[in-house]
C-alpha cells in the first residue's frame, strides 16, 4: 500500500512539474501548447546524450538537459508562439501540434526511434514501515514540493512574478501601466519549458525514453490542467497529485487501465464543473 | 460569391473521382472517397460550428467496430450493418455530446481527445475479447440482391453515391436555418443565445450528426477493406483529418472534398518518397496556419473574385 502511495506521489510530482508550464502558457497567453511535449522529450534525450556520450555525472547531465532545452524553447516561442498571440485558439493548437510533429521527427532523426532505458541514478532503497522504497522516487516527490514552494515565492515575492500574476488576471490593465507584458510572458514560457525538460529528465530513469514519450504524458498533463483549472497554480498542484494517485491506485488493480482512468475522472469532473475557456 | 458551375457540383464530384480512376487502383480510389466523407463530417464541426475537435477518430472507430461486430454477431446484411454503425456512432455522440459541447476552444479539443483515448483503450484492451485487440478482426458481409461488398466496382459506386448523397444533404443542412445558426455560433455564440436560441441543442445536434457521418465513413472503410484494427480509432491519426480540412479550406464543403483528395494524394504517394513524413506534415501545417489560412478553396475563390473585380473595373 505504501508502495502504491509513493508511486502515486512520484507520478503526481512528475505530472505537476510538467503541467505548470502548460497551465501558465494557457493562463498567460491563451495558448494550448502541444510543443510542450517536444520540450519534455528533448530534455530526456539530452540527458541521455550528456550522461552516456559525454560522460557527465547524472546531476550534471540533468542540468545540461534542462539548460540546453532553453534555447530551443526560445526559438519555438519567438517564431511560433509569439505569432499566435491574440489568434483564435484553433490555430494555436494546430501550429503547436505541428511543432510537436516536427520535433518528434527530429528526435527520431538524431537519436533513432528505438526506446532507450536508463538505470536509477541513485540505485539505493530505503525502508519505511517495512516497505523498501527507491530513494530516487522520494527525491522526485521532495523536488516537486520544493518547486511548488519556489514558484509560490517567485509569484508572490518577486516583481517579475507579481507582474505575471497580474497579467494572468487582466492583461490589458497591466499593459496600460506601461509594462511590456508579453516579455514577461516569454520569461514564464521559458520557465515552464525548463520545468518540462526537468520533468523529462526526472522521469527518464523510471520509464523508457522514446520519441513518442511526449504524446503520452501530454494527454495526462492536459487532464491535470483541465481538472485543476487552466492557469491556476494551486489547482494544478492539487490535481496533479490527485490524478497521480488515480493512476497508481488503478494500476494496482488493473495495469492497462491506469492512464485511461485519468480521462474518466476528467470527464466526471467536467460534468460537475463546466469550464469556459 | 457566385460560381457558375455550382448547379452541377454533384456531377462534378462524380466526374472528378471517375477521372482519378485511371491513375489509381479502384480500392484506393474508394478509400479516397470514404476519406472525403470523413472530412465532410469533420468540416461540419470545425468549419461550420467552429469547434476544433482532436478526437474525430473516435466516431470513425465507433462506426468501424459497430459494423464489424454487427455483421459478426447479428446479421451479415451490409445495409443493416451500415445503418447500425451510423446509429451506434451517433449514439456515442449523443451520449458524450452533452459533456463535450458545453466547452469551447481548448477544452473542447482536449476533451474530444480524451474520449478518443478512452475509446482506443476500450477496443484495444478492455474489450479485446470481442474486438480482437491489437490484431483486429475481419468482417464478412452477405450478398443482398445484386449488391456484393466483395465486388470492388460495386463498393466504389456505392461509396461514390454515398459521398454525393452526404455532400448534398450537408449542402442543404448548412444552408438551412439550422446551418446558419451553427455559423452564428461560430461567429458569436453569446449573441445567438441572446436572440433566444438554445445553442446547446444546436451544438449537440451538430455533434451527433457529425459523429454519425464519421461513423458512416468508418463503416464504409470496413466494407472496402474487410477488416478492422485499432488504427481506425487511433488518437494519433486525428491530425490527418484536421490537415485535410485545412488544405481544402475550413467551412466549405467543396474545400473539404478538395482537401480530402489532396491529403490522400500527398499521404499515399509523397510519403513513399519523403523519408521524414511527420516533419513534412508539421511544416505543411505551419505553412497552412501562417500563410494559407483559407486553403485551396479560399485561394481559388479569391482568385476568381479578383479576376471578376478586374473585369468590372475595366
């Protein structure tokens, strides 16, 4: 049971780290960013290259993966996302989906299509209440909470964060104060992309790394964002862990249904809580 | 915008597909025609009602599996099976419609995708005992009078007839008050509601019609191929129909058919020469979104309009 709980929290943590970017991009720019899945997968692949080919330690390789993704995210933001500001949602969805397709094909081109697996970088277990648990998973859960706290401070205490929060609420009002909101939104986009890459890096040792890994997780993250409320920071946090628990609990009884159950939960939530976006 | 040959459009569609015949195998051409029916169903939802769905494959798959299961367990009569498939796909639409059509924009697209995912899971894993799981299953239909599904020419003629019928009915539908209200919802739903229309019912209706027609396309494909696999309900294939609608130009039935044929030509023939197919698709989509938003049909009518404009000023 403890194993299931920890697994749920691990998945929840990963989902949270990846979903923040989606939620923020939607809240600030009104764009559903499918390209997020590409950034996520790219992070994992860069980690593998840095770890296997360049011989860096896991920690350094992870850092490399997250940082090396940022220029790519910047290019996506500057050439695709920025051109979609104020456009109808449909074009934004189609254009970012196109970026995802191109990205997946690039990954297949560079790294090949076969899945790559990675060992647990810590490889130690710790015993809690008679159940042995991998330390790595506990690290992920801790990291998710640290990021949640860090983002909370960022959005409450720093001026950049405050501008973004104000922009989430009323973009035009912030702009009329003479603040270039879009520039701050770009910063948020990079932040979200970096976190997505971090999610990919952290999840890589748990699952296998393959070009389509982004597609799978993206659907789950959309469910997280829809259940938690688009653009809501606390909502995303709570729903990520709740859906992580749904996955691990369902998986305990019927493995193949685990991820589908998330969508069932999402549908039920939508019946009772209609959203207008 | 008046186009002189609009009266003969149904005949032109028939002529167009007959002209394709010498270049393609007959089964391929039938495949093209069926895909156009699917694109038409999607255009009603996206082009006319303005709701981008990322899950139309759910309905194609529902029709495909319904026709196969019906012919296997209840009756091998192809017409009964086909009707059952349409009803089944429309019923799926009617069932999940009330949840889906209340949302707009991103949520609409994603919830459709989520239901598509659930449907894919159901046929692939949950009901694998009945659907054959990953291997799929073959479908057998009996002969009814002179109509034989095994006969390639027969199924070609039948599909073409169905496409023209679907096209004609949709043309009537989209120019009826119902269709005009759908376009009003696309432009400004609040205003439509303000005028006293219960937009929910209209959206639900359009969703069910679109689903039923997509299911019909799925069922026809099964008659053409003779077997069903989970690829008929694969959520990753949703982008195909979106791409087709965009190539042709959304919100226009002629555009839908041009787009359907164009997409099938590109995916069937270019894909064998282009090694990086997904990249090509992605770049194509980006170009359509940023440069050619009105698609082929928009370009054609634009050209005609500017020609006529020149003639008038001269």
